[in-house]
C-alpha cells in the first residue's frame, strides 16, 4: 500500500493537468451572462461552464469559505445552500440530498474527476475539510452528464486552483474549542509565472464528548455527555502547476487522508458494544491542458485508493471481537476536446474510462440465535474468504452550444455509457435568454439521467443483488434570475427556480424473502419530486463599510407515486428524511478589517417511516461569528476569530436518536504571509 501511494505521489509531481477556464470569446456561458448568478471573484477560476446552460448553478462565496476553513463540507453545505445534509453527529457520517433525491443520487467531482466511492455509492461530506478546496460549484438536477452518469439529483464539484503570484505566500491556522476540539493547518504557495507549487497540511482531533439532552431513557429529560464519539483526521495535499508554453499547462495534485473515529450508538441503546472505523484515502490527479485559437484540449488521469477498517468489541470481553477490512481502487482517464468553428457555435466531446477494483471481506454474523424468528429456522450463512471484483465503465459525451441571437443560447448534451455489459444513453438540453427587462435572465433545462447500482448493491455479502436494475430519472427545471445595481452601493442578486423530477427503480435495501436478518437491494420505489428554490442577496457598500444579507429557501415535495402492492402505506407519502422546508439566512458586516456575521438554519419536519407515522421535530440553529484582520506593513496579516455554534442552545437531531451538540464555542487564529 505505501509503495503504491509513494508511486502515485511521484507520478503526480512529474505529470499534471491545469484546471483552466475556456477563453472568454469561446465560453458561451460567460459570453452573454448565463452565469450571472455565480459570483465572479478576482484571481479565481470559474468552472461552471461544464454544466448545461439552462441548469441551475450556484457557487459558495469565497468569503464564506475563508471563514469556515476548519469546518467540514457537511457543515458548510448545511448552512449556506439549499441542499439537505443528513448527519449522525459531529465528525460522523453525513450525506447530501438534492431536491428530494437520495444521497446515492448525488455525485461528487474533484477537478472534473468522479470521487464518489464505488463501494457505497454515497459520499461522506464530514470527512472533507473546507481547507482543501478553493472553489465549490453546485449543479442542480440531472443535467451534468459531461463525465458520467449518477447525478440524478445533482452534483457537488470541488476544485483546486493555482496562484500565479511570484514569491512565497501562505497561511498558518490553529483552532481550539469546546469538547476537546483542536485543529491545525498550514498552506504554503511558491513559484512564479512558469510554475507554481502549493502544499497543504491539516490535522483535527475532537474528544466530541458534547452535552446533549436525553429524552428517551426516562420520562423526564436530562443532560448527559456523548460517549464513544471521538474522532481524529489528518490530511496532506501537494499541487504542482507548470506553464510549458503560452498554450500548454501541466498540473499534478496528490491528496492523502487518514481518519479514525468511534461510532456512537443511537440513544436508548445500552452501550455494551464499541465500534471504531479507520479510513485511508489517496487521490492522485494529473494531466495536460492545451488551449490555442478555437481549440481546447484537456487530458486527465487519476488514481484513487480507499480502505476502510472496521472493528467491533464488547464491554467486559463477553464476546469475541469482530471486524472486517474493505478496500477499493479506481483508475480514470479523461480526454476532453472543445472547438469553436463558428463565432456563435461551440462543439465539444469527452471520452472517459474508469476501472473500479474492490476487495470485500464483509463480516457475516453467524450467531445461530439470530437466524430463528418465531418458530422458523433460517439457513445460517457460511463465512466466505475475501474476494475481488472489478467494473469497467466507458462513456462518450458530445455537446453543442449555439447562440443564434445575442439574447439567447441553446445547449444540448448527449452521452452514452457502457457499464460492464450494460449500455445506457443520457441527455440534457437547455436554453437561456434575456427578455425585454434589463438585468433579467430566464433559463430552463430538461435531462434524462441514470445511476448504476453501487458495488455494495451488487456484491455485498450477504445480500448483494447482481440483478438489481439501475435507477433512472427525468428532470425539468426553470429559473428566473435578476441582478441589479439599485442605488449608491446597494445591489440585489436573486434567483427563483422550480423543478420536477421523476425517478424510477429507486433502490431500497429490504428483507430477502421475509428473512429479517438478510437484506438485499431491490427496485421498489418510483418517485415524483417537485419543488421551489429561492436565493437572494442584498449588498450595501459605502466607504470601508460592507453589509450584506443573503439566504436560501427550498420547498421539496418528494413522494412515492406508484403502489408496490394493494396495502402500500407509502403511496403519495413524503420520502423519509426529506424535509419539505429548509431555509437559511446570513447577515454579515465588514468594516476596516473587523467582521461579524449571524447565521440561522431551519430544517423542517422529516418523516422517518414511509407511511408518515413517525417524524423528527423541526429545528433552527443560530451561529455567531466575529473577528478582526490585522494587516501589517510587510504584507502579512493576523486574524483572530471567535465562533459560537448553536447560540440558542437548541436540542435537535439530524437523524433520529442521534443528538447534535448544544451551544459550543471555538477560537481560531490565522496568520497569512
């Protein structure tokens, strides 16, 4: 394993691929303001031109990312987007859901490479610090088909970008807070016009023994501390960017992560069992970019390694310890070519190949008493040795963007994907135009997308089902955006979107042939999801004072639209753990280096059963942040910052019986040079 990682690091330092936005005259999305809702920041690269022109695209404000460098992507997306994050607690499994779809229908890309785990098919956003990304774009709906299927609900796209300033620059940060939580990070950037190197190091540990209110064990609630919830993670990333010529750039990025965490039980469970999970991740990315005239060529290569070690032991040693180790490797290659043969026409094609290799040694419980239900004795499965399995995926995509008149652009994408012996076609189409009102933009898109079963769905033991069908879905959405400089430093940016999605063959894990101890994935749900999303930001600037208020609101109705049997209680009921309502508001002020922000997030009631008999309570969480940036004459700066999370000391659960922390405080210090 270590030899493979060292080899990958060497490859990533000797090869590379730049992440470069297309020239302005060729980028039809930027040409006529199609991404007006995406904030443009100096010295930052836009990547939203990969999405369908009519699709909704949003981008996390760089200032918000700066203030949340020590937090996870799960926390960032919860508080500042319309995406719903389901979490088992701080540092615990956190998954993302777009527009009422399932977490497995959310795809995650890093520099254009799919990093969604091939085994589980769902991404854990708690394990990615904001510190390791420079840009985050969100593509809503299934219209992003450029480099593979899977994003039926939407995709989260992470990017690392070069800094071509000459000399050496960087930042060092430290943070300490409640529940024995401390974080340290460092970033150093060096180079000039021809080459640039960036190194990032990060470490975080938390005892995570936060106080919560137990409302389960007794009739009267009481406060107690969380047990078996500590976690530790450390990461390192090395980037190298090289300008070989005015037209050619080489880039290499290597990213290593190691994490260990305890898995706390749900409330109400007598804690006689202890569980621990250790994860190792390596992602290496390299390639070549060439841009000249009307031609744009990108060649990428990547290798990913993932290993998960699970251990389980019992208090007092009453039973033998148990555990397993599973791992996966993914090789991926991408060739992307774009040309502009005519002034208002852009053509593109992408060829992507990926190879997944998994090694499974999943634990099988052979306690015979667990295979007796009532008077029925079920067959006891035998423990089999670890096995290996692989998957080959080849996809080809073609796209065209046409601007017949200055106020309108039409965009279409088609993709064919061969997944082992299964072949599917997906497509998307979009249009954007400016009507008679200045600063108003109207756009819409429709798409057909697929999600192939994960490797766990196919081969998990016991219960994997090689015959389970892919999920598929149609999506339609329309948006109206308005940007206006109103008067003397006052500006408005707002967008309202509506969507409709049909998702068929939704995969659920259900008991196999009535055996409650062996579950298997089955296609047992057809879903209709519809909703409205609203984004708004009001900014006022006068002299050194900058004040803004921004927020997101979403209404999502995601329901089972077909009965599976006569007495199906889930028919036309809300999908479990999909809130109908979510909103967040952020108010911030910045004056001569001093900054203050207040942020509140509201999550509506979530049903936890398909018949809507049981639900978790809605909640709102308030966070407060304040700091000051001291700038020195030599160009360095020092920024102390205080953050108070859950200011109102609210008791809440993201997942039933998994409490979240009450009020907690963190103090950080960042030095920049």
